[in-house]
């Protein structure tokens, strides 16, 4: 059986080991615990697990256990009956019921409160749940897959995670390697993200210079794939030429790999006329853009530069371009820059 790995890019030996385990475990109903640093793409791997299982035509229901307040998480997971608490004006099924017959993905399970961990353990062992405020037991047929960026064995030792739940979840461990251990996958992903964001921003394709490629391979990528994608999107907005050169890369990459950024006097700057130069029709034709798209591109560059100068602080960025914070956020959302 060939694996359906749609959305996962890479062919490094480290990733091949993960795919080997995935191929064996996907057809089963065994519980899987996916571990890995933040930004490595754990949800993509879990979705691939579901797509290659016998439950592929049934629901895939994700829930981020760390993003929902503790007092609401139980209701989200198990549902509630009418009148169970203030504002419970009608009965509502939880994620376990919605996932019946399919897969439920408990992301960031290491953030879950101990009191809820007991109920998750029961759902795993007995395959039954009880709604908040309910009196009847409901049987559910779900495959449980969990993920965390925490060291759960350390969490167990410190009393923050139940030992019995850890062993019940850790039937099949899948560890997703950090980007720095995936070798040439870094360049495959960089080129993929460059192509995608150039296309979405209607700009000509960008390529990576040889020196820039070597620097990307050397950088440690603490934010993993998510950080790489953010860097590539920024380049599609701020890079002037058709090739990404070292001077286009963020200073933190130079610092991390132990090189000094080019000093201003070392950068080769094109000759510019004295004073301000308005964009011309030639500029628009060179970019192969219509007026509306050309103006959108200029505005996008200014917004991205303002965010960069403001270190991501939106109030400050809004002041730099002279607009309200709410207007800035609307413009950033429109461009997927948030």
C-alpha cells in the first residue's frame, strides 16, 4: 500500500523513518502519540495517519487542548445537556461524539488538566463518555491520536500528567524530527513556500542563491517548519530582485550560524536619483501587474516593513504608516500576514 502523504514535503532519512512507522500503524486502530518540537507539522502527520486508515471516510475531529479554557474543555470534548451550566440553553454533542466512527486528534494534550485526564482515560479504556450534566452513558467508536511538544515522561515524574494515561496513549510513539535534522528537506520546503507565496501575491518567482541556500541549511531553525514558512513569505514581500541573496535574509540567521551581516557600505546598492522617485508605468510593466495589484503590492511591502521595524507590535506599526490599529489588522488579515 502506498501512503497518501498529501501536504507533507520531504524525503530525508529522518522523515523516511517516520513514514515507515506510519505505514505500519495507519491501518490499525492503535492509539498513537505524536511528539516533536513546536512547528514541526504534527497535525499534518496525524491527518496523514487518518487518510491512510480504514476510517478515512469518517470524521477527522481535531481539538487543541491548550487553546480552550479548562472550564470549557470538558464540554467541548464530551458535550453537555441543556441546563448543565449557565448559558447551556440546549444540549450539544462534544468532539468525541462528532468523531464517532472516525479519528479524534487531541493536540497539546500535555496542557490538559489532571481532572480531565481521568475522563480521557475512561474514554480510551471503556470507549464510552458522559456529557456534562448528563446521566446516561454513550458508547463511542473513535480512534484517539494525541500530540504534544512536551516531554510527557518528565511531566509524569513531576506529577503534572497521569502515568496510566501516558502509557495508554503511548501505544505507538511517533516522533517528528525537528527541521534542523532533515537536511535537504529545508531547501525543498523553502522553494515550495517561496513558490506558493509568490503565486498568492502575484509576483514573479523567486529563486535562492547558492550562498543563501547554504545559510538556510546551516541555520538551526528553532521555530521549525512554521518559522521557515514565515521567513519565505517575508522574502516574497521584501526581496526586490528575482534571487534571494544573503543580504535579504534576517540578521538572526547570520547570528545563529556565526557570520556577520554585510555592513551597509559592503552592500551594492543600485544608483538612485537624488530625492524621492515615484513608481512609474515602467515599474508596473516590469512587475507584470495591473494597477490594482501593483498598488496592493506596494501597500503590502509598506505594511510588512512597518511590522518589521515595529518588531511585530501592531500599535507601533499602525503609527508608522498613519492608520488605526483595527485598519492595520484588517489589511494584514487580507494578506494572510497575521
